[in-house]
């Protein structure tokens, strides 16, 4: 299945830098920060009302270090040695802006990441950055924190950008989730991702498909069963396809130990969503249906698997299933009227009505199957999760989507996740499939 690839090596913070560069449309111009501070100083000189407020001590510390920084032959150690004095002398907001710009350039020249981060914090805390560039500073501060392995600080900056009305390309929320994953805080990252997905939905927006794909993959790869089941179902709901449906169904198959009856209903959904992917899917469907109980359905599924090239017609398992189904088919169909009559008797049991519903559902007789399951649901001793699941399937097959969703909502216990997927299918189902099933059955 798509999400079952071998676990990849853990990512480092370096990919965050690339992600931010892409979000901004191009790589961030790091050396532009000092230029901005310098331009601001020039502008302030021309505008007496905005004359910068530099403290005397700061000017005394800043001037020689600034002069040294402009010398191409300046020693890195000497440049860095002058930084503490400049920092200690800062008193005003303008001191922080100008000093931060100088220290940032020294950090670039000496390739000192922590110095660059320190300088950016100074500039951001100065309150003097131009509004049209503020977002870039915040994002780059987050990028540098991530590169430095300080993912908590990186998240703080990215969240600040979002809170400030981040105007770049969409997807910064995904970058924040990745920062959790880089720390191997998978549960926390998935919780954040799920919250963001819900926020988008509440706002009437469609969450990014990449968030859902990544969430499913991370949850599954790290054995977070509940998150994998929930996110894969949401992926199928928001982005229905054979891939998303196949993943949602396969995840349930891998995490839950369903009996044959429950597995049958899950694989019926795979059949209806076109997500029976391989020979194992078809073989498990055949085994769960059992040619002795549901010969018509087994014969149809076996033939479909062979036609799809996923089952071999001469495989002993397939040959035996088709042989038993063929032998049972005529008698089974002939018994349907008697089964219906017995189920409708006031003295009938839940077991009798359920058996009648099962037979009719397997032949695509959805309307009658619905009646039989309704009868069974009102009998004492009924296996209600099973009866309700199949009642919902019969309703969905007729295009009674609202009724089906309401029925699936009543399913509890181990079948609950199966019913959730069927409910999503009912919401998406625009036309009944019963005619197709009945045509297939009548052709047998």
C-alpha cells in the first residue's frame, strides 16, 4: 500500500531551509538585513522627525567594529571578539536595529549560525524593522533556528508569521508539522496537523492534500494506529481516489484483527471504491464471503480478480472457490423466496432475518436486503453492529445516502471504524450501484 514504504532515515533541519526558500518564492537574501538597517539609518538622517536615537556608549562600541567589519582582511576572531561589547552597550531600539545588522553580517562572514540568530532576535525585538520586510525576517529567524536544531524556537517564529497574516505561499503549517517530526515528536506533530486541518475545514477551505498524505505516512510508519486510522479516513473523505480509499482500507486491515464477517464488509467497500489492489485483496474477499454461504458474490469477485489479472484462473484456490460457487449457485438463488417468507413471519428470529438479508445483499437485491435487516434489527438477540453495518450498505447501494449515514453512525464496537469509512462513502455516493450488482448476479 502507498503508506507502507520502509521507514525512512530521520530528516534533519536542513530540509526546512529549502521549504522556507520555496515558500518565499526564492532563497532568502540573508545579507540584505544589514543593508536594510543601513538604509533605515540614511532615511532617518534625511527625516529629522525620525532621527535615530543612538546611545553614546553604543556609538563608541559600534564604530570601530563596523570599520573593522568592512576590511576584507579582517580576522574572524577579532570580529567576533568585538560583538559582546556592542551588545552590552545597546540601550535604545535604534541601537538594537543597527547593532543587530552589524552582528548579523559578522555572523555571515564568520559562518556563525548562533551569532546570526542572536542578531536577528535583536532586530526583531527592536520594533524598528520596516513592515514590508518583517515577514522575511521572522521566517528567516525560524529557518536559522531550525538549521541550528532548535525546533521549538523555529516553530515559535513560524507560528508568529502565521499569526501576523503570513502572505507567502500556503503551506507553512506543514513546515511546522515537519519541525515536530524532525524532533521525532510524531504524536505532537500529528495533533498539530489535525488541528490545522480542522481549522481549514471550519473556515470552509480544503486542507492541503500534502498535509493529509504526510500525516497518514508518518502515523502509519511510526505505528500510531489511532492517528493513522483517523487521518486516512479524512484523506479518503477530502480527496477520494483509489489511492486514498485503498490506504484507508489497508490501514484498517493491518491494524485490526477483524473476523470474516467484518472483513467481508470492509472488502465490499474496497470493491465499491475500486481499491481492490492485488491478489491478496481478492483472495481475502473470496475467503471472507465463503463460496458455501455466498456463492453468487464469490463467483463474481473471483471472475473480477481473474479479469483484472490479479488472480490466476488455474490457481487451485480460485478453481476450488469457483467450483463450489457454481455448484451452490442455482440452489442458493432458488432458496431466496423461502428465506424471505421465513424472515417476514412474526415468529422469525433475528438469525433468520439476518441470513435472508445477507443472501439478498450478496446478490445486489439491496431494497429487499434493507427490509430483511430492518426486521432483524427489531428482533431480540440480533448482532446489531453487523446488522446495522449491512443495513447501511443496503441503503447506500440504493443511493439512500442520508439514511445510510444515519445508520452507520449507530454502529459501535470493533466495527466502528468500518462504519466510519462506509459513512464517508455514503456521503460521496451520488448514484446507486445496486443495478450493476443485480445485473452481475443475474448473469451468473
